[in-house]
C-alpha cells in the first residue's frame, strides 16, 4: 500500500471513529504510520483548573498517567497553546525557545524518557477560554525535526480529524437530555454544576462559578468540587449517583445544607444524570459524561459574593 493509500485509510478510520468510539486509538496510530511520525496524540487541557487528559497509543499508559496527574500542570507550553488559533499548525519552537524547554524538568524527566524529541508540531482542533482540544506530533530524540512532507501530511489531516471530532460530539450529545445542555444551564437562574463520579467539575454556569471562591462555601481544588462544610457527605451523594446510573432506586441523589460563616446556608441538591443511549466518555476530546448535577440554591439570593 502506497503512502497516499495509507493516508486515506487513516482518514477514513477517523470518520469511522466518529460513530464507533473504540476506534479512536487505532485511528491516531494509523495516522502516525501514514505520516511516518513517531508519536501522535490527542489531548484536552482544561485551562480553568490546569488539568490534562490525553490519548497517545504509543506511549506507555503509566507514563501518560504521570503526565496527566503531575507533569501537565508544570508544563510551561500550555498557557501558550491556549492562544493558538484553531486549525493552524504551530511548532513548539513558536511557543518557547528550544534551549529553554530542553532545560525544563518536564522535558528531561518526562518527554525524553517517553522518547519524544524537542521539535513538536501541534494544532488546536478546538480552542476556547475554558478548554482546548489539541493534536500533537513528534519524532524521537536524535531525529527530532519533523520533515516538510510530514508537516504537510499532518496539515492535510487536520480538517478531517476536526470534522470527525465535531461529528462524534454531535452524535454523543444527542444521547444526553437536552435539559442539561450547557447553553440551557447557563441561563437557569440558579447555580448549576455538572460533575463526574469523583466530583470533578465538568461544567459550571456563571451563577455557580461566582460561588467557587474563598468564603462562599464551595471551592475547587485541582478541578474537584469541595465544600467547607460536610464535604464527605457531598462526595458520597455524588458517588452514589454514578453507582445507580443504569438503575435508579428511590431516593437516589439527595439534598445537603452547607453552613457558612457570617452567611446564610447554601442548599445543594444532587441529582443523578443518565444518557438516553450508550454514551462513551472520551475525555481527550473534551467529552466527559457527568454523573450528577449539583444545583445551588442561595436563600439570601446573593448572585455574587462580596
């Protein structure tokens, strides 16, 4: 099979992955084969809480987990990536001088052991103030430089990968109740958060974001929701929502009242969320299915804290 055939085969697999979520790792690996690039990956970086989730089929899963859990928040390129326009290739050299990056701990303790060279090409497939979905390509140390032909092939693949991601998101979001679509929740008139089973905040409307500051009773710690009062009870309610996702016994979810110093209490309601169909979580595409909705009712009707 020639290079053109390999490339078209990889693109076709991305479109198949738009329907069958299990094919995304194979599609990414096949694009690496077709372009001759050693490492290609997809990743989502949440700029609100500096957390990263990635898909990189040729990187050791434990190493990828180490990057997600530790190194991503210490990688100086992420704030610079957020400013890049969607659909346009950028080089790591455009973001930070190569000599400067070569001296960082993240390069020497993670990128080099992962056999990723200093010359990295990337492109935002989706760019926003809250999170970015980015594709990365790199060769191994010693043969770092990505050739003109490799860069051309990656550029040609970008609109197809972006289109496949958009198709996949549209299909998956249709499996969720329209009532919990972010555009609906932004104007709900109360504080609303969507959280996963570990209480990681996947969405918060403006009303809720105003309460996620010191002194308001709720806080974000590493992207996870905590309360200054009865945090364990809140987390138990959220975890129970995930456990009963496919079968909801009476009384699933619940209410909790949070005491606040010098303020009236907050009333929180935790409600299980379920998709109408089978929805795959693809966090590296910014697609995570919430386990619960947390609604906040403020008796004092304080929209903003002072």
